[in-house]
DNA sequence: GTGGTTACTGATCGGTCAGTCACAAAGCAG
DNA sequence: CTGCTTTGTGACTGACCGATCAGTAACCAC
C-alpha cells in the first residue's frame, strides 16, 4: 500500500467488501446452512481458501452479510422519508412502507432476513439480528417521528412482507393468498 | 395386525405418528438443514434407518412435521374461539391472538414455521407452507367471521410474534426491543 | 539485487451425514 | 413346524463441505 492514511482501504479491505456483497446475494437464496462457502467464493471470483482467510469462518461471513443487509435496509428507509415531503408521522411511515414493499423487487434484502432469523440458534447470528433490528427500529422511530405502537405495526407488516416473498405467495393461489398479499404488490 | 378394519392404525402408522411428533420438536430447534435425521431418530427412540423407511427422505420427514404444525395451529385457533363466548368478529380475533401468543410458551410450533419459511426454496417445503397457510387463513376467516383486512392484520402480528420468539427478543434489551415486543408477553 | 510484507491459491484432510442394504426378530397363517 | 409378511436395525458408503496449510506470485522498501 502506497499511501497509508487513516480510513484508507487496502486491497484486502476491498475484497472483503466485494465478498460481503456477493455473500448477501448468495446466502439470500438458500440461507446459512444450505449454502456452501464455495458458492460465495465463486460468485466473488476468489478461491474458497481466501474467503476463510478474510472472514472468521462461514458464520463470520454470514454475519457480515446480515450486518450489511440491515445497514442497507435502514438506509433505504431513511432515504425514503427524506425524499418525500411528508410532514406528519403517519405519512412518513407510509413512505417507508412503500419503500420497503419496493424492496421486494430485489428479494435479497428480504430473504436473507428470514434466513438470519432461522439461524438465530447460532449466537453470532442472533447478535447480528439484534444489532440490525435495533438499528432499523431506531432509524424508523427517529426519522418517522411515529409512536412505538405505529412503529410496531410497521414492523409487523414488514414481517408479513417477508412471508409473501419467501413463500412466493401469489394472489392467484386462492382467496387465502389474496387475504395475505392484499396491498403488497407482487411483481414477478 | 390382528383386527384389520377400516381406519385401523397399524403399528407402522403409530410409529410414523410418534416420529412426526418428535420431528416437530427437534426440527424446531435448528431447522431443516442444521438438523441431522439421526437426532430425530434418537428423540423418537428408533434407528435412523427406520426413519428413512417410513418417510420419503429427510425432506419428507420435515414436511410431515410442518404439516402437523399447521394442523395444530389451526386447531388451537379454532378451539380458542369456540371456548370464548365472543360474539363480534373483532373479539373473536382477539381471542385467537391471545391463544397464539400463548403458543409462545411451547416455542416449537412457532419456530418450525420460521424454519419452514426459510427452507421454501425446497419445493416440497414451499408446498407444505402454502397448504398450511391456506388452512390457517381459512380457519381464521371462517371461525372469526372477520373481514380479510382484519385477518391480514392478525397474520402480520403473528409474524411479528415469530420474530420475537426466534430472535429471543427481551424488552430489557432496550427501547427498540420494547417497541417490538410491546403487548407480546415474553415469559421465559 | 535482497528482505519483508501482503494477496491469493491448490491440494488436501477430517468429519459429518443422507441414504442403502442385507439381515434379524417377531408375529401370524396354514 | 414351515413359509410369508412386517417391524426394525447395524454396518456401511459415497459425497459433500468446512477449514487448514504450505507455498507462490506480486509488490514495495532500501
């Protein structure tokens, strides 16, 4: 490294970055236990050995991806409310809801959350989920100005969103599916 | 079998039953991919080989457990509304919500649902989730008499319940955790 | 050049686990 | 008893996969 300054990102750090992004996409498909590290390595264009060198085992890699996921989610929600000119808390929450539903288009951010919840028996994953939820809840609360009850409702419908995406629910599946997916656009 | 009559359950069928129950409990801990079939076999007191004889592979076993789970959930909700003397749909939904929250005590039925959602990339699992959701939604809709919007809200908060249980959220974790868990008693 | 650090990989190992198969034991029919 | 069916298992295997390690290539300082 030529210019070693504070905050400079070495090539290794860049790779960690790229691999984390790749991991988010790959883990989103099948989750922690059903995804070989080799798949992530291939997607990132490096060897599996190098992935293990840059991350603390498979779990460390997964945690990095989950952290990144929640980071992005918080950012999306924050951006959504700043972009809109909504004044009252309810309208701001609506803007956030719309933005979250929009996330369905790229399913990765949604799906990896479900996989992370499912892998909460692994302590490191559980901690990452806690960190992520704290971040999201605090972001939503602060940026929307809504009361806790409204924020909780926002989160509940977010979870319903996860179910729709993960189980690939389609209103055409019947009345029960329409009940679940109502208001949640399902664009394939 | 001595008395072969219609509807009679052979010993093999009884074992299938016992193994399914054991599977529900064991899979609830770590999910499909992180649970060896041997663990289920041990819990059921049979050999792994026999489990493979009675079920169509590991996935078949998991699906049986998931089906059983949704069956029990639907039954619990149905019973709750029949037991109470609630007359209007809203009160009946409240009774169901209370019953569902009560399910947290035995975390198995909640946790296996999250694991099943996470394993929806396996077609058989996805189908089982669809079957289960259809059953639950139809039961709730019929027995509560509530409109689809109210039923959807019931489901959304049910999903929030899953998150609380799976991530082992505790109000003591901070304000964010209180926001999420408000109204959902967390009895350890 | 030489010495040192860093980026990266091929080869491999050890363990786990889904699934199979040949076989045993128990019941029952005749 | 003999033969057939059903319940049940021990022993095995083939494949996969997480993790390691020795080693190579590139870059840089001097």
